[in-house]
C-alpha cells in the first residue's frame, strides 16, 4: 500500500498549562518569604503595580460561626481582629512620616548646625539625652566632621569575626615560609563548618607537588592555632589537642580517646581494663572529656536564628468557638495603578509602547487575582484542617486523628496535588504552638475494636511510656506492644522499633545500661 498525504480533521481534548497557570501553581507552593521576594521583584519590574498600604479595608469580616464552631473572616484578607465581645476591630496603622520633625529643612546647606533644627524638648524625650550630646560632638568643629573624641560609624558597628578571618590572621604570623603558607591556605580551604579537615591530603600532595612530610608538618603547625582543636582529622585528635594543651594527655587518657565508641555505649568495665585505671579515675577522666569542645569552630560560625512566622492565625473565642484568619504580616498587598495606566496610555502613540503597557497591565491584573486566589485557598484548606482536627486542638495530641490529603481534597473540592502545595511550607499558630499544615496529615493504625489511631498519637504514647519507665523495669518493644494492644492499638513489634528509632530512642538494652550507670 502506497503512502500518500492527505488532510484530516480531528477533534480531541488536551490540557494546556499556560505560563500564567504555571506561575499560579508556583505561587501556591511558595512560603511567605519566597512569596514576599517574588512580589518585591514584580513591584520593581512592573510600573503598573503599587504596594497597598492596607489603610483601607475593602471587605467586612463575617463573624458568623459554622456548624463546627469555627468563626472565619472568609472573604476578608485584611488586618482585622476579634474584640472581646466577638466583634471585629481594625488595627491602627502608624504613620511614620508624622513623627519626623517638620522644621528639618530639606534644602539646608551642608554646614548647617543641625542641632538647632530640632526641638530640644521633644528630641530629648523621644530619643534620649544622648542625641544632643552626639550632635554637639558632631558639629563642634563647625564643618560637620566628627571630632576625635567620638568613634566613627564603622567603629561602632559590632560584627563577630569569622573563623576563616580569625585563622588567616594567625597564619600570617605563625607561618613564615612562603611555600608553607601556600599549603596552609589550601588546608584552610579544606576546613568544614566544625573546624575539621574534610579533604584528602594525598590529593593536596599531587596538586601542590610537595611531600607528605611537609604537609604533615604544616598541619601540626596549624593545629597549634586558636581555637584549640581546629585542623583535626577526627574527634579523637580534636579532643587530644585540647587535652595536650592542658597537659592531661597521658597514656591512660589516650587509650580512652582511642575507644570513644565504648564510652558512647557506656562500657565502663571494658574501659577500666583497657585504660588500666580504677572506677574513680575513669570517672575523673570522663568528666574532663565532657568539659572539652568537640566542635571548636561552631563558636565562630553562629548564624542568627530566623523567627518562624505563621501564615495562618488561630485563637479561641470566649464563646468556645475558634477564630481563624490569615496573618496580615505575611500577606502581600498589591494594587493595579489604573490612574497611572490611563494617564500614560493616553499619551502613548507608538505600537510598541501600547503593547508594553497592555502586557504589563495584564500581568499586574493577573498577579493581584493570583494572590487573592492563593490567600483564599490557604484559608479554605486551613479551615477544613481545623474542623477535622478539632479534638486535637481541644484535648491534645492523644486525640489527633488520621488524615490524608484525599480527605481534605474531597471536602473542599480540590485536587490532592493542590492540597499538597497549599500545605507545604505553610504554618499555623494555634493555642498549642506553631505547626506546619502537613503535620496534621498522619497515617492510620488499625485498632483492635475496629477504630483507627493516628501514627503521630501512637508515637507520642510510645515516648511517654518510655519516659515514665523506671530503672528496675525497662520496657522492651514486646512489652510496649502488649500495653498498646491493651489500649486498643493493633501494632506490630517492628513498627514499635521503627517509631522508636525515628524518635532517636535507644533500645531497651541500651536504656537499661544508661539508666543503671552512675557515671
């Protein structure tokens, strides 16, 4: 049969994801920090977008309670709070510009005595007595140049030195030979965040074409720098350097360092035999080791802890119902500047400029709608999670019920993938603490009476049983299985072991050894 060409009409259905739809999906799974960064970028790129200061609230919150006792401002995404009587009160917005002194001239000459531009009474009350003294010192020479009796701005800044800079300053003084200094700089680059050498010294030999003896000599030299213990290649060597500095690294202590695995298992009888000491000396040696720093570099590389800002706020009302709303601090507000668009479009003549304005207007309108849709979806899913886990919020983790993405998806009439994106990197502040929305989705464990239990609740029960055990009666995994089955939880021993290991709880043998040890 010969192959021929022909025209044919076919009708089919297909799902096409437009760029706007793809971006909307991305917005849905963004955390509040990622969303804020994205909105800031769009505000810089799109001239038709402007930030909404939130001074005017467009919607009124509805304080009617649902059948499950949840009062939610469903359509209101602005800054509103429930008062004591259950009504909604609006937060006041401070205008920072009003606090600026009105007599501070913008066109004042550079050599103006700025101290006289302030009202001394108000300045002293609001900013403290140090303001006038600082301004007097600043303008005392008459040229606006800081005098010698006060420090400059850079000198007043406090910044902790990094480990690299701290070691680099010591290397410049301790290593005199230029070749050894190059080796030292390469070794400095091989340090990990705890201060240990993480690279392979044999690779460094080939890279620098030098002998292993010279590299070892340089390592020994660098191990004498502060903090003591850096440039170590193992925990044993790190602790040994600190003990050698205290003149406490005798053969018995070195034998103890060589058998740190036995110390972790609390095999004290074996350690006494290996080190050749009695129990009293072993206790003293272990006490000295506990006073050492196993990660000396962490004192320099301290990163400030970022606060966890919840996306959803939840609180109990006086009538026993729950109030849930979006956190206004994490909710970006942007508007489309229609007046600016009308003004500019009226003066636009070229086709390229009109297309530019039309494209950015479409993008700005889409972003505003997408942000509103995202906020509505997050609030809707959070409401349903609250309704499903109401017993947990009222009675505790023992009453956490099994929940899947499908359960929420069927109720709110959304796809499971949408629920997964909504609950990723989203947090809710509750009277019991701040939880990620995914925390409330747990697997189900069958019960002996036909009911089901949450896996997270079972973990908590296992933890409480182990915490309450005595030294004379350590609970084995089989014993825990019998206890839980007596409480209506049908669970296997291997599941108990898996949950115990996930909570970093040692076995019954190790717990018995730990609790019986007096050291």
